[in-house]
C-alpha cells in the first residue's frame, strides 16, 4: 500500500488529496497508519476497512504481487486493413492467447494469413462495424477471466512485463479494468516529436483511480485489461469514437473501480499525414456531444466553483481586488468551519484556500482554450478585448508545458491540436443538436455572498470547502 504522492497532511488530523480532491479527517491511530503507508508498508490485520476507504477515494494506491497466468488472459485485437502493424503486434504477443477480430477489412485474406502465421485465432465481422463492435465480438468469442484489448498499432515493447504489471493491479477484487500510459511512439517529424510528450491518448504521468471529475477522467481502450466479470454489455456499438470513455464511466456507475497505471508505458504511432492528424483530434472533440447525452455534465468544457470562476474572471478583467476579497472570505469560511478544531486553523485555511485558488487558474484557462480557443482568437480581433483574450489564450495554450521544456516548433502544433478539438466539439454539438458539450458546469459554492462581503461569520462547522 502506497500513499498517493499528491496526498499530504494538513495540520493535525486532516488529509488532503484523493480523486476528486477532498479533505479527509483522520481520528485516533488512523494518521499513524496513513503515515506508515507513505513508505509503502503492508496492510495489517484490522486495517482492511480503512485501507479500502482510502483506496476508493484515491488517497492510496494498492500494490500487489502475483505470478502472471497467461492462461487467464484473452487478448483481443481489432483490426481494419492494417496488416503491417498487426504483424508487429502479434510478434510481441508470442505466447499469449490472441483473438484477432477483422472488422470487415477489404483485404481480409491478408489479415487471415497474418493471423494464421502468428498462431492467432481469427474472427471476422461481415462489414465494418467500428472498434466497439469488434471488441465486443472478440470478447464474446472467448472465455478466459481477463480480457486484454489492444489496438493493432500499439507497441508494447515487453508484452509480458506490461501484462504482469496490469495483472497485478487487477488483484484488487473491486478493480474492473486497468490501463497503462499510452505515449507517442516518437520519430523525426514535427508531429512525432509533439506526440511523444502530448499524444492524444496520453493521460499524463500521474497514476490513480479513474474518475470523471478527478485528475484522470478516463482511460483509452487502446490498451486496456478488463475483468470479464465486470465487462457486462461491453462497449456501446453506437459510438465510433469515445466508446472507451463511455465504457469506463459505466463501470464506475456500476460500483467498479478503474485504475490508470502511468508507470507502465506503451507506445502509439502518430497519424501519417496532417489531414488524418487533424481529423483524429476533431473526431475526439465531436464525440463529446453523444457522450454528453449519455453522461450529462461530465463532458462539460469547463468545471468550476462559482466563486473561483468569479475570482479569476475579475483578475483577467483587471479587477484583482474582487478576487482578493473572495479569497479572504473563503479563508475565513474555512478557518471558522473545517479548520476550527485544528491546532493552527488560520495557517491551514490560508494554505489550502490559497493553493486551491492558484492551482485552479491554469486548468480553467486550459479548459477554455481547449474547447473555445477559436472563439477567443476571434474575440482578440476587437481592440478593447485584444490584450485580455491574448493573455487568456497564452496561459491556456502554454499550461500543457508547465512541467516540460517548451520547444518553439511544438507551439504551432499545440495551437492546432486545441483548435482541431474545439472545432470538433462545435461540429458534434451542431450534428447532435445539443449544447451540453458547450455548457460549463458551474458548481454551487459553500461560500455565501455575505461572507465574501464580510457581513457575517460562519456559525457551526462544515464538511466542504469553497475554491476547491
């Protein structure tokens, strides 16, 4: 058991972190147990329920050790006329039980010959039905307790090592699926260099539970190990894009956990030309519309606490005093509520509120530019709006490089990436006649107007924090 690296103690008995972020009050010996897990200690007798609570809230990451059983895993590889990359993947998967699902390839004979030569079982759909249908067909054609879905263009490197790590994660009986980090394959070209750091399937370097409102909102199905008992109806075959997002969210709704293991890395190639590169991003954006009809505000382009949004908007509009007043009211609210019984309520409230406020600004700007970048650029044509909109655009664009060195040649690709995705969101909203993927999710704050204005003090205690 390992405490998540982003989890930290605040004052005496409050634990900060989780997915989505929260404060958890620990009592008695609980803090000592959590401190012990920071160094990777085992769960002892009597600690199982506490451990399960922290796991399900994303505070700790369980670690399991067990031998890989190839006889427990069915590998399902959907393919559509991509024999060269299929052959390379099957070479990496020697020794596994592999089912290749030909999704109506025009040259079905070449796919069949490749599968036979590599010792894989072949299943064929009579017509092209999409990746969701192909994966479901493969899953229903097999019987082993674990399903490993791998796209034919994924490069595993050491397939046994990847399988071993994911298989160990699924030793948790409540875990339905686990996915590795999918990075760009790299290469000499501009797109290759950009996607090595910012691939469209890369969910980042932070491992954790998948939560629609957490640090890892979903995982792609390009490489996904799934417990068959949790598979249920499988992927939604009506979705050609975004079927993996829908699948993992339905697993979560059913009470299962899904984990992202960023320490396990596989590779995915860049699209071969600029047209297909743009279309891939636009298609991902367009998928937000049908997904939002199924999952509502989970696909909102921007999610923020109401006062946090007002505070940062005031800064952008050149009225920082308004933002400062909101922060002061939130600090007093937290000091007199959540932190009232702590040893240093004033310092703790200052730290948490200030950190949450500062950390919210960059992601909010990033979210705006990701979907509405084209609108912001058009607004910049107006002389009175130019300076502020360009600042917003710069912050939102550069935020993805906050932990990386900026290479000038990557900047145009970063802008194009965002514009393509945003164009896709608008196109999908138009096509599906819905404004849901364009509607921000503004949550109600625990902070009241009177507290912001300094007209009243909080009485009693609270279990929530504004500006989080």
